C-alpha cells in the first residue's frame, strides 16, 4: 500500500465535499490513537489528513508500544511516574512510524513550533518528549493519555478544531444521546472544563512554570471545538478537520460530564439536549496513552 505524502494539498475533501479555503489563520489538531496502529484504514485516514486544506498537527497515541509499558509495569511493578515517561516515549515511537508513512513528515516537541511548521509543510507531528522532565499540572499516571495531550496541545496553539479519531462510535450503546463512558481518558473532562491549562505550549520548564498558566485560545477567544469521529465518519475526516461547525462526529463539551439533574432523570430520551447529557469517565478503549 502506498503511503500518502505531505505534498498533496487538494482544495476539496476526497469525497468531493467543498470546504472553506480561508485557512491561513486556522490550525487543526487531530489525535490518531494507537488503536489505529493495526487498522487497514490507517493509510486512508492519513490520506484524509493530507487532503485537508487547513494546516494540521497530528498527536499520536501509544498503541502497541504503550500496551507493552502496561504489561511491563504489571510484571515488574515500577512506579506510575516511570510508566508515564515510558508511555510518552511510546507516543513518540508512533509519531516516528506515522512520519515515515507520510514520507518524512516533520516531528516537533514544541507545540508552537509544530503549528508554525504545519502552515508551510503540512501535516506535522507533535511528540511529547519535552514532557518527560515533568510539567506542573500534567498528571504522571494512566489517567492522562493522548486524548488529554491532544487537548492541551490544541488549546496551547489556539487551534480552531480538535478531532479525536476513535475506533468505536462515540455514542453509548444504550443511549445515543450520551457519550460512551469509556471513550475518553479520565483526565479529559477536567482539562476540557479548566479555565487554565498546564504551560506546555513550548519548552517544558518545570522549575520555572509554576502551577497552571493561562492557555492561548483560538481566534474567537474560546477553547477549540472538540469532536469525536468514529469509523462511520472516517471517510470525511478532512471535512471534520477543516470545518469547525460541521455536524460530523460527536461534539464534546463540559456539559457532557456534568452530574445528572432530576430533570435529566425524568425527561424522555427524545427530549434531552444532546450537548447537555452526562457521561461517565472510565478507561479508554483505544488504549492510546
């Protein structure tokens, strides 16, 4: 199978759907989870990223590499802090795999540098190697995976859109108005709702970056629009990245993680507001780190 190359920059999605071309001031972030590592659709998804007219920064998951860290920790009993650092390395390893499949796409450890590079040589990969030294506010545990990492990067660079590509559809099996309880990592709701995020936009300087620093926001002064895209919408990933207000996938807001109210419990399902329903916070089926 021939891998896509970064030089291809069509002005339409592969499905022929026109998209806005006012792209110079817009950057999108896409998380390609490690669960896609063995998928036959991986090259097609990379082709969608290449086809997107908006500059794209790719945040990789850890996949099989992170699974090896989990297995080793269970066998050897080392600390969560070490597991966190090794899992960051796992994300970096998948970044190198993706870069090769993209014909040598650049990899950057500083989010701001990655965003700048994406505007002239897209797509670009981000790697969390600067986080190994520790960043205040970023938990060194399995609570944080590439889901939260992608959100932190997207907010730090002022991305208009963050698309998290999932191997499962985001809706709960028993209630299509709710998120699957295992679709996002445990840290994601807090980072999504936070007024400030860890100062991880540039070089990690844990000794001089106290607490949480106010993040840069997108052009409208808001956090990026966050969408989950499952297999049904994979063929239109380029459109989801290019159009923040698209109806593709599932938009995620802090309200999705709010505790249910009495009214939520008594309303019929078809009367609920899709963007204001509760969801759980358990593990991530993608195992993406």
